[in-house]
């Protein structure tokens, strides 16, 4: 019996030490990503941009509900419910026109929850057609007008934006083993296919340990919109 207890204690100790060592390895690998790869890389900026095109949609299912169930989004660092469900709010909803576009283009249609937002109302009742794209534009461009945050949503056959943004997952084989999730937001000039800027971030949910981390820090619902606006600077109304 004593021998069995010694063996059991040794197994438990090995498990605890092994889990700690794995967690440390995962965190160090994650920290290496943070030190060498994460951050904003802006190669060119553009002034007086009126609107932008969302080139790739996010999964609109609730982010927090998915994470609680272990269903991690493809790019959890860049993913937010606001961009996935109603991106025009973060890109057009700021009361200061220096930090808001006049229009926003996407393939995402409005839904009942977005139609009922109190602080950001639709001026029209959106009509659904067979056209591919949606354009969300201001009903009135002046921030002194009471309808500044009112918008008109329409389906259109083609976009008018020259500039857009997209995203992609970045993970190597060791990222997957260690529970590291990386992603990039890329700002693009569609006329030249040039990448104007990249924002890269990582989240650590270490496999077999309780280590967690995020870099760069300070992620909010407006992180992506703020980054895009630092590259494609909105026209001041």
C-alpha cells in the first residue's frame, strides 16, 4: 500500500510539474510572438477618405457565447461582436467626423437588432433586393444636424470604395499545440492590390494549463475601426 501511495504521489507530482512546464513553454513562445510579430505596421496613409469596404465578414454569432462553449473564432484577437454584427456603427457612429466615415460598404445586411439601435437610426426602411452589396451612408453630413447619426441603407450592384480592409488567421503548428491564436487586419488599396497596413495580434489560451495572455493589449470594440482610420483618414465634414 505504501508503495502504491508513493507511485501515486510521484504521478501527481509529474503531472503538476509537466503541466507547469508546458504552460511556461507556451507562454514563452507566445511572448516571442508578441515581441517580434505583434503590433501595427503602417506602410502608407491616405487622406480625405470618404468611405471603406469590408472585404471579408466575421461570423455574426455571439463571441462570448462561443468562447464559453469552447468554440474559438478563427481570429479571436481581431473578432468583436460589433464588427461581426453591425460594423457600420463603429466605422460611422462617432460624433466627431474626423473619426467617422461618410459611408460604409459591405455584403452584410441589416437585421432587426441593428434596426432598433436608439443612438444610430435608419432613416429609411431597407429594401432587400438581389444585389450583392450594401452601402450605409449618412442621411446628413453635418455633425450639428440632429440627424447626423441617422443613416440610409441600400443594396447596390457594385461598390464605390477604392479602399477596404480584410482579415486572416495566422497560426503555425506550434501555435496550435500551445493554444495560441493569431490574426491580422489588413488595409488594402483595391486599385493596386497594395497592402497599406497590417495590425497583428495574438491571444494565448494555453493547452493543458491555465496560462492566458493577449498582445497588443487594450482591445476594444473600436480597435479595428481605429486602426483603419489611422491608415485611411476620414474626410473632415
